C-alpha cells in the first residue's frame, strides 16, 4: 500500500499507467470488438477517418481501427515475451558473473561484450533475415539484442551486494550459494531490474515496429510498424495510414517510459523523498 | 492599322528566327543533358551476359542492334539497312550501313556481327542460346553483308535483334579474351549515339555525345546521364523538381505517378513497353495437392478479381490478362481473346462450386485446405497482392499463410527445389512467344536451377507439339492458328492464374521530345531525343 501511495504521487507515472491501460484494454478486446482477421477487406479503399470507420480504411480497404487494436496485441505480446527472455538470460548471466567473479566473470563478460559490440538494430535485422520472418524469430531477435544490458546491470548490483555485511554473514553462516542468491541478493536488486525491464519493453516495441516497417515482420500478423510501412507510400494522399499507427507507437512507448520512470522513483530508496 | 504593323513586325522576327535555326539534318535543336533515373543500379554493363532490366536501360545508348522496331512490332533498319529472307526461311542476309564506326574509331563490319552472334551471344547471353539455337553459321561475303545460315526457319529471330536483346560488340576488343571477364565490360565501346565516360558507383553514369555517330547530325543531346537514387520518394521529388527528366520500369512508384502527371511540365506514358509485355501471375505447383487438381486451380483463377488488383494494388496501371500470351501480340496476329474466361463477376461463387465438385469439402471450421502462399520479393506491390490473395482464398475456404523470403531463397524454392504450393510472380513475355512464353509451359523448360522457366511443371504432349510447330513456322497466319489452340488449351488447364498485363509507366519532363519513339521505349538508343525550346 505504501508503494501505491508513493507511486500516485507522480502524475506522469499515473498518466503513463492510464495510457498503457487503454492500450492493454484495446489489445484484450480486439478479437471481440473487431472480430475476424484485421487483414480482411471491409469496404472501399482509402475511406478517410472519422467517417463510417473510426480510423478510415487503407489501400486494400482494410479497417485501420481493427489494425490498431490487433497491432496492440502484437506489440504488447512481442514486447513482453522478448523482455522476459532478455531478463531471464541477462539476470542469470549477470548474476553468476557478479556473484562468483574471477574467471567465470571474465568469460561471461567477454561473451556479453561480444554481443554488445554489434549494433543492436542491425543485429536484429540479421537475425530475423536468417531465421525467416515470424513472430517467434522476432521475439528471439529482440531478446538476443536486449539481454547484454541487463547482464551488465545485474552483474554490477550483484558485485556490490556480494561485499555487503549481510551477505558476508549469510556466507559465514554456511548458507548455500543458491539460497544466498535467490533469498538475499536477488530481492535486494529487484527494483533496478524491474525498471530496466519496463524500458526494454518500450525498446522492444520500437524494434518490432522498425522491423515490420522494413518488411521483416511476420506477414501474417498485423502490427503497427507494418501499417506504417504499408502506408508510407501514400503519405501525400492518405495521411491517416501512417499517422494513426505512428501516434499509437508514440503514446505506448511514452507511456511505458513514464511508467518506468515512476517505478524507478517509487522503488529506489534514495529517490523516495524526491 | 497599328495591328497590321505589329503583325508584320512579328512575321519579320519569326522569319529571322527561322533563318537563324541551327542547320542540322532535321532542324532539331542541338544540346542539353538528359538525366534518367535508373532503378536499381545495374550490377554490370555487360548486357551480353546479363538481361537484368536496368542494364539495358543504359547500355542501349552505346551498343546498337542490327534492327529496330516500330509500334506494329515490325522490324525496321538499325545497323542493317536492309535484309532478305529466303523462301525456305533458312537464309537471312543483312546489308549493313556503310561508314559505321565504333567510338574508338575502328570500323563496324560484318565480322563484328558474326563474332557477336556466334562467339558471344549464342554462347553467353541468357536467352541467346534459345534465340540463336538454329543459327549454324554466318557468312561474310563482304564487309557490309552478313548472311545468317539457319538449320530451321526461325521467325522469332527477327524479333530479337535490337540493341537491348542482341547488342553488336567490337570484335577487336573481345576476340581472344575471356568473354565472361573481359575488362571492356564496364567501359563499353559501341557504335551508338553516346560514348561511355564514367561510372561513379552508387551515384551516376555519364555518357557524352558521340560526334562521329553514323546517323549524321545525331544525337541532338550533348550528354546522357543515368542517376541511381535508392529512395523512391527522393526519385519522385527529383522528377518533380526537374533534377531528373525521365524514369520508367517502376522507378517512380505507381502511387506517385498520377500526382506527378498532373503537373504541367510532366508527362506519363505506358507506351514503349510493347516488347516487354509483362504478365502478373499466380504460379501453382501443379504436382502437389491441392493444386494438382485442375478444378482447384480453375477455382482460384475464378476467385481473383482482376479489377480489384489492378485498381488497388497497381493504381490502374494494368489490363486484365486472358492467358499466356499478352494482348500486345494482337498486332502480330498471335493473340486470341477467345479462350475460357475466368474474369467473371460471380467468381467467388463459381469457385466455391468448383471446389465442392473437386471433392475439397469445407471442414467444421469452414476450411477446405491449408496452404502456404509465397510472395515474390520484388517490392511492396507484391506484398499487397499477396495479402489480397490471402483474403480471397479465405473466402473460398482455403487458409493461406504468407511466406516472405529474400530473392535467392525464393528463386531456389520455386525453380530448384519446387518446394512451394502457390507463389505470386511476373514474367516478361518479351518480343516473341518463342523467347518469352514457351519457357513457362514446355516440357523441356522444366529445368531445375534455371530461373523464370516452367516452375509450375505442367505440360502436355499436344501443347509441346504446338509450340514446337510454331517455333519453325514462318507464315505468321499459320503461327496465329497454332498459338490460338495453344492459348485455349493452356488456359483451360490453368497451370497459372493470369491476373493482369502489367503496364509500366515512363514519367518524363515535357521539355524533352521524341523520348519514346518505339516499342523498345527506354531500351532505344535515344538518338532522336531533343530539347523542345
């Protein structure tokens, strides 16, 4: 409850939460509100928005609003799955390296650095191109390019915790490594991990949109990046095809960032009275 | 009174103006630079080794052919000023223009013709092996006469002698060298109206006027530049602002063409592609279920709305196709519209009925079959087209999953591994059915590893026989009869869906005149292009 009270003190975090809730609701109700495939032709192509269709129709007469709702599902799903993947791998790698140090640390960090030297987005493009575009390969690609940042962060936290007295005490008491790591260190560095995770969700949504924009998305799944990519040739004649999904991406990513910021303020003890 | 005086004044000025006109052969204005947008950048300038589209757009300004063509697809003089075909169709003799020189000063003679055809084109050109397969020898009784000796009559040969399809090369620069790795490849020397100057990779190629061009007074322009701009919106803007003057073959996105054409200084035309004649298709794998069944293939063909695809995916630049031969061949008497028509208003209904007859019943979820639909990786239109087909197939109970791969993977899947069920595609049917059409339907075109041939793997003894007969039939009327039967049989069997005849658009600046003067369009030598003012 104290957490919630601290959280609502930040207006921007609340705003982020509100926007994100709307996106989640849209995603959750998409199959009911817009039943059938979002690729289905519903009417004449290029009907302007706010007429018989809320956001108009696109080049093949598809309902843009249906695309936005179904695209929200894709974006959130990919964002969450990729983030969970990146968090698990990153936490394990970073945790092991930070806790044991020495040779283990050296080896794991060199591996992490190897991944960090490749430009993130180019690496993602490469992976998707090799694995053939599908939801699965996009999730894998985003997770693969996102985990090193988590690993570095977790390693730093673990190293700092490792030398703290209560951890030293635990070790002296003869606790197993597993118990020290999971019962005592991990809970104490959870807050920066959560904050980083929320930002990775936002980045993942952007990477997915960029991949789809370049035509590397799953051709059978509606997504916001795909809608922008398909609509960009008509920017002069049908502005809504790019603008509406663009605004959707902007608002969602902004909301997640605000939320992440709010979580940071709430969870970080040093910022509690800010 | 005053009016008369002003008029008289004007008349005098006008006459003086006429007298001052430059004294060229046909009174056209000399000078100017034409900038053409070529997309994508050609990988090489060896047009005798590769038929990749953009190569021809630049090399035809340097290399010429024995013949050119008029809009009735009839040969007209090129490097050859006249020709005679013997009664049995097995001897064709060309009389070459006198005084033609390559741009390095060496004369062009019948020896160059013999060398180009027998030593280069027949051996290395991707289509040359077919085009010149019956040419057993070329006799050169004198410097200006080349006599083609054929094993069989080859009426299609006369359609394949343009500078685009069969460039005439300088023997003295190629003889005794490794043709595939000749260093002349990217600094071509030809007889054409322009001389190659430089190629800045990723930016432009420059060609300057050839002052010794054999057509006196031509070309009228000082310079021809090919520019390479990767981004389509930038290309549109370059044409709009007058930085570039002409672009074709899809260099300008279809969605921008209409807006550009409304500008007073811009003209858009679909002429000049009559010797390409591309057809947009859906290719079935006729050896795998469900498309091994003719009725299922016909059902898909019925379900596709040609009008929707043309209007919404290609923005009106197309014409419903009726079968394997493009209606551009009507002027040559080789096309017939009297075939089974799949372009009917109640297509989806007919399709559902046919599928029921074929025994492909709907399951409890309304699905008759599940397939994968491959998308040809040549750009956005193809993806939209794939999405449309996916929706139409859903309406007739076929659940299609789209698959999008890169060009080499797709080519291997369709033409080597045959690991597909349905793909969208397009094929240029070129200047004669023997060169452009037979390759898609003949048994001997089922050649794993060779791209853009019979990947559907449908063939029948009768259609093979018809094509073999048409190949050697010199009488155009009799060829027409053979092709009529071929079209009827192939359309009935439906190894492909012929959706529409794709119309390329050339967008150009009106200050240039006589740009598109033949069915070769942008593949013409551009010796007649001139500035208006």
